[in-house]
């Protein structure tokens, strides 16, 4: 549900990087950021399943739509099962991109390859069959994976997307000001920042608004979708 950040954010950050770094041969295909020459950033929002609350940060999504801020959403299957209208709403915004985030938010390295495939594939199939949308990006729950995960994602012809910057937005002890301070110091050209849009982010909308002010409008670090960050940066920055 969270990205392991409920205790000390910094400690959890170190743990996540440790997991990512120690995960074997496939790491060359695991993408954490865009090119450092790209004066842009990707704001990414995970839709992990929730047990309480609406599971949808409508104020955040409305703000992104009103300000026309491109964003990428990683949808879990369980979240989609209870948010049909929201899936359609996100799908229909032309500057939003959709990826998937597993069916039940499982710890993938604890599963064998068959069970991993059964965890990864259903939300992709559901988006295609029910919503008519191929989602070309995958982000593993908790950022956890092993060689089987990488192989399955490759076979499904998806891009394996992690992040290089953690917002820490579900952490109740992180104030808006502290998050903004940390993020403005950490985000660089090509960064992919992980947030939540499932209502678990306590200050997410305000922080994204502040970042948009400080990074996009003042520093010229434009928010783009993950695919645009990876594939279309040259065209975008050369004009
Ligand atoms: Zn998640």
C-alpha cells in the first residue's frame, strides 16, 4: 500500500535503493530516471489498493487537470476494481499516461515466476479489454523485484519503471514544507518522482503545486509523462 516509508523516510529510502541495487542481472532494463540532458521531470502517482477512505485524491487530480500538468498513473488491479469511473476519467485526459502496478500489491520477489505473472498481468489485460487502453509501463509494488520480474515484464513488452526520487507523501510526519524543501533539493533533470493519488498522500496536492511553481515555472523543469521523458525529450527541448 505504501512504499515502505511509514517509519523513517530516509531509512526506507536506503532500504529501497538497496533492494533495487541488489536485484541481479536484469537491472539494466529497470528504468529509474530519464536522460540527465532532459530538462524535464516525470510526476508519477501510484494507485495502490486502499482498505479505507475513497482511494482517490480528487482534489489532486482536478488540480493537475486544471493546470494541464502531465502526469503518469500506475494503477493496481484491486484499485481499478473499485474505481471504474476514475479509471475512465484518468484515461480520457490526453496529457495523462497510464501504467500498471500489479493486481494485489504483492511482494513480487516472494512469489515464483508463475505467481508473479498472475500478479502482473491482470491489470494490463483489464485496461486493454475493458478500457481499450494499452498501458506500456509497469511499476512493481514497493519497488521490489527479482530476475523473474524483469523477464516477465520484458516478455509482456512493458517498460519497467521505478523512480529516482521518493516524495514520502504517505509519511504523516513529513510536513508540506519539509517535503518541498527535500524535493526541490533532490529533483534533477530527468527525474521520476513517486507520489500517491489514492488518497494516502497527506499533502500531495499542495506539494505538487509548490513543485510546479518552484521547479517548472522558475527552474524550467517541465513536467512530462514518463514516455515523453524517455522518448521525446530531444524534440521537446530543442525548439
Ligand atoms: Zn504501491
